[in-house]
């Protein structure tokens, strides 16, 4: 029982670390991408939006499989990491972080994009005529006006990473302390017929996910059906 | 001096303007909706980049050839049609947004002055969500003033407001120019606003400048696509010349003419601006001593043009330094044998005091 608890706790800690790191990295990388998608009229907008949205419809195993191929010893990425002396990424925490970032990307980029679109061009123009340069406009006008969308993006990205399973199995395996997250630990319990322990983790994930979604829906504007709709998109006077 | 020559292809038309504005007073950019007024204003602000153009404001080159100063490096202030306040900042922070980005030496207008001139002291601690449309627009004006612009651009700032709110803001805009000394370029398609505010008018149509000049000259011209019908009229500038206290009347003197009107309560010598509509002016070959119309002005017919309805003509007459428009029936014009150079009396039934 104690060993069980310790293993579960290790899985929970690892999951939280993974989700936190992925969320931070995705916000940092997703923000310029979402900003560009929100403002561009380029013909590359549609293809890039489709790529960002792919993980929404693909089975996680497909994503995991291609990542395994790419990062494996014969893949381009795998050969590059080996040449750089980094070794191979599959079945490591780093590999899991990279895979999770791709897997959770739409849940971060889409709310960010919606929030930036809701800010609109006018406040940015007003700021430009008030002596604010491009960077100041982004930091002091766009970010504060999009703050609710940014928080939504962070929460959804975190929650979605906590809940991943297929990609983890394909790319990370089941290594305690390195790649064994809550969902794989739960899988182990079920495989071993430890239903009480499985219940514990399953209920934890269920409650966590419900609480997150409830919070997201509570702070969403009325009448909007999409989970990624910008919470800032209220009518402006 | 504010000089601009800009060419910018724009779907339906090509903006192709060349103009020079005085760097004092209020200039109105006037013309029908969709004639390119807003595009021109955006080019002056640097929000839009005309591929070919030159913009020079008080000797500062904002655009010339390939050189283009981005909006945040221009000494320009912009008030948009909708106030575009920053919703995440309270009123005080909105007003200070641009001001705090200026080097102290550039702050020719103090934050306190910008706030006082627009009368927004009572609003400073409020959230922008708690403001009426008129209050929002005054905050937007204060915010633009606080960056000490060389040129303040106003893009139909009253368009989204009801009549009561307009009446609240117009005097504030009038005061601005006197108080701040900043050149104002005011975009509007409403002749009444132009008549009230502008010293200088630039008339635009289909992306081009059709005419430009002092408001008194320009609005009296019969050869321009100015709004016809009820709005035809002239703007005259002068001063209070005499008072008749027992009868509560005041004489408003403009170059070449004087009008007795209801005493507005202004002191002698006070500068005034009058609007005289063509429909309130009739013509007579001789003075009419037995008439209740006291404002009879000797004048000379300058030109005659068709009015909207075929039964009427518009007659422009000169009285000293001022021009008046009169609307008379075509039959009367024929009966009086009106022709350029002819001496007439303009019978003015009413004048509107604008400020």
C-alpha cells in the first residue's frame, strides 16, 4: 500500500511538472504564433491554422507514432540529437515535453488567437498615436486586453497535458520518475487488477478536469458555445 | 504650415491630394461619406502608408520618398470616431498613457491642462465602462492633447453621439484651439459642425481636394459641390459692436455689414461667428423703411446659380468684405433683372450666432 502511494505520488508530481513546463513553453511559443494568426492576411494562415488544429482530431497514437519515428535513431530529429550529443529523446522526460507541446498546442494557441482577434486593430492604432512603439503596444495594450484569454489558454493547456495518455504511451513508455504520468499509472493499476488504486487516480483526474472546465465555462461570455472563444469578446461601448 | 501631398490607390478611387493648411486654427476636411477624408487623416497620422507622398508639419518631415516616420514617432494626436479608450485602464491612466511616454522637455501641454480644458476632472477615478458617450469622447480628446501634438486630427468625433452630447462637446472643441494653440484638422460631413468650428475648409470629393480656403469664402462659393438646399449659407466672423439694452438687442459687426440680433449677453468687442442661411436672406432693389426686417444690408450681386428646385436660384452678393447667399425665386430674379454688378439690398430675416 505504501509503495502504491509512493508510486502514485511520484506519477502525480511528474504529471504536474510536465504540465507546468509544457504550459510555460507553449505560452511563450504560442503567443507569437497566435499573434501572427490573429493579424495576418497571408495565404499561409489557413494551412498553418489546420496544422495547429491537427491534434484536435488525430488519434494521439498517430501523433505519437510519427514523433517516435522522427525522434528515433533513424529519424531526422533523432540523428540530429545524436549528432549534438543529446542522445535519443523517446522514453525521456524531454521527449515527453516535446510531444506534449505538440499535442496540447491547439488548446493554447486557439484561445490566444481568439483573444488577440477580440482586441482588434483599433486599440493598437490608438496606442501608436500615443507614442507607444510596437513592443510597448503589445505589452501594455494587447496583453492586458487579452489577459482573460491568456489565462484560459494556460489552464486548458495545463489540463489537457495532465490528461494525455496515447502520446505518452507511444513516445514515453512507462518509466517511473521519467515518463510515468497519472494516466499511465492508472493503466498499470488496471492491468494489475488494483481497482481501488485505479479509482483513486481516475477520480482525481475526473474531478480535476471537471473543475477546470467548470471554471472555464463560468468566466466565458454568455451565449458563446466554443470553449476557446475569447472571454474578452464582450461588446464594447 | 502643414503640407501634404499623397497618392494612395483605394479600391473604388485613388486618394490623390495635395494641400497646405495653416498651422493655427481649426481646419475642416469636409466632403461626402466615402470621399477619402478618413483615409487622408490616417495617412497624416501614419496609420496608413501612401506609397507616394510627402507630409511636412511645421518643418518636421513625416513622410518623404522612402522616408516614413511611424505613428508613434510623430507629434500627432488622433481622436477617432469611436473613442477607442483602453478598457483595461481607468480614465486617469488613459489620459496619461501617451503623456508618460514623452520626454519631460516635450511636454508642452501639462496633464492638468489637458484635463482642465476638456472638463474631465470629475471622471478621473472612474472606469471607462462607467462613462457616457460624450464623456468617453472628452477623455479621448484629453488623451490626445496630453501628447502635446503639433497637429490634432479629429475623425468625425461627434458622429456617434446624440444631439445633446454633441452640444456638450462642441464648445469644448472650440475652446481647445484657443487654449492650446494646436492646429486641429477636423474631419466631418456635417456642414453645421464645419460652419461652427472651422477657420479653414478643405473640400474633398472622390479622393481629391476640390477647393480649399477660409470658411467665409469657401462656403459662399456657388461653383462648388457644397450641400445644397436648406443647409446653404455663409459663415461670417466679427465682433459685438453695440448694445441696445432697453430692447435687449446687440449689433454684431462683420466686415461690410452689421446685424441687430437678440442680445446674447456678450461684452462689447467680443469675437463672434455668425451663420446666415440662404433661406433667411431675400433681395430688394431698394431699402424697405416700412419693414419689420431691421437687418437690411446694401450689397452688390456677385453671381447667380441654380438651386435644387427649378423654381429657385441662389444669389451670391458682396457687402464690403463679406459675402452673403440669398435664395430667391427664379421669377423674382427675372422681375428684379438681377445680374452681376447690380446694387441690391439684402434683407436678412435671421442670423445664427455660433459662438
